[in-house]
């Protein structure tokens, strides 16, 4: 890589300068992997990997949201049952509700 840099800096008498074009091309290809900041093939494969992980996380997120919704609905049902039992008890105590209905609900 040093020879390529010497030539690139304008040091025309370097050993790289007097090399044949095939050698220069091969050396260029070899060092460009080290100097290139945007290697599209690597970026594309990394992007696909990230997209795959993201898709998996989205599926997991949806599952967790569905489970949370189910738990919240279950919790609401239990709260409603408790409220109904309390209301039934109060109505029975007030003499508005008959005993057999109060016992069934509470």
C-alpha cells in the first residue's frame, strides 16, 4: 500500500510508478477495500440482516401487545365482576334486590 500512496502523492520515481499497469490495477483493488468507506455490498448485507432482526422484533412486539391487551381485558372483566358484586350487595342491603339475585351475582 505504501507504493500506491507514494505514487498518489506524486513521487514519480517510486517503485510503483515504474510497475506495469496490471500490477497497479491489482494493487489498487487490494488497497481500495481498506480505503473505501461505502462498500455497498457490505452495507446491503448488513441492512438485510438488520431488516430481518427488525421483522422478528415487530412480530414479537405485536405478540406482546396482543398479550397485554388480553390481560387488560381480563383485568377489566374481573373489575366489572367485583363492581357488580358490590352493587348487588348494596342493592340487597337497601332492600331493592331480592336475596336470590344478590347471591347469584355476589
